[in-house]
C-alpha cells in the first residue's frame, strides 16, 4: 500500500501565481468607455430624465424627413430673397412718399432744361399736349393711361389716367402736376410704350423724363405698406432660420 500510494503533495499541483493589476491601471480606459455613449443610451437618458421644459413624448417623436426639412429651408430662403428684391424695387417709391408735397414749378416745357430737373420729385409742368403722338396702354390690373409729349420739345413725356372723357380734358389742359421720373426708372413696364413712340418718330431713351400726372407723394402710401410687409417677411424668415440652426441647451431637471 505504501508503495502504491502517492503522497498528497504530489497529487496536488502547486498553486500558480495570478497577476492582479493595480486598481489605477484601467482608469483611462474607464474614462474613455464613459465617453462612448451610444445614441440609444443617450435617448434612454433623455427620456428617463428629460431636460427642464422638454416634453418626453416630444423627444420620442421621430425626426422629420430630411427631404422635407431641406425643402422647407429652401422655401424660407427663397421667400426672404424675393422680399429683399421687392424692397429694393420699392426704394424710389418709398422715397417719393416722403418727398415734399408742395409741387415745384419748372415752367414751360419748351423752355425746359433737362439738366436742371431732379428725378423722383413732385413738380408742375406747363405745355400743350400733342394728341397726334399719343399712346394709350393698359396695365395688368386694368388701369388705362395715355402718354404723349408736349409741343415744342421731345425731352419730357406726360402720362395721364385714360378714364372716360380724358381726351377732352387732356386737350384743354396745359398744366400737369405729378411725379417726375425717367424712362429707365420705369423699367420694362414702359417698354411697349417706348417702342410705340419710336415707331411714331418720337425719340425715347432711358434718360427721357416722364411726368406721372395726378400722382402726388401721398398717393404712394401703398408703397410704404408693401415695403413694411416685405421687411416683416424678411425679419420673420431670418428669425426662423436662426432659431432652426440654434443649438438646443439641455439642462437636467
């Protein structure tokens, strides 16, 4: 028995030494693992402990589609750009609204010196209408106007409303008061009239003056209101765009 038996020390193998790292060895890894928070974990934290003033149900809603969000931003930017363009086109009209409401007498058309005239002013001009070179046109909104030069010169045209009976009044009228502008300031809306006058041997250039008769500064209140509306649209769009891209600060409750 003694020869067959093996000592207990021979059966039990010696204990292996196991290396236990120190407690501070994994601190950098622990800090890194705390920073690597997945999106799901972040959402769970927000839903379980929402920030002050944030509705958890609102946070749980899916994000809007990226295509619709891009379309909304594009539309807002386009509206702001269109409003800015409208504001730019209304500058002269708004400036005329604030002009002096007392008409400046510039005298007879035949003695007129174009270099002494100032565009976008309220003036009174005297002269005899030339009915043979009169052009009548209609605007988009249905208003009709007649344009004609005054006898003895080709530097200034006169535009009057072409309502019922205007022919008799225009032929007997020699004094016209209104807004003095150039053809260039009227832009494309005067293009058809310009081409028609040129076919009638009446030279017209961008520097030719047009007296918009019976249009005092007070009649341009519409321009001020429209400019205010455009400015409101621009400010509202800019505010919404800034609010859209402003980062949200989440504060724990």
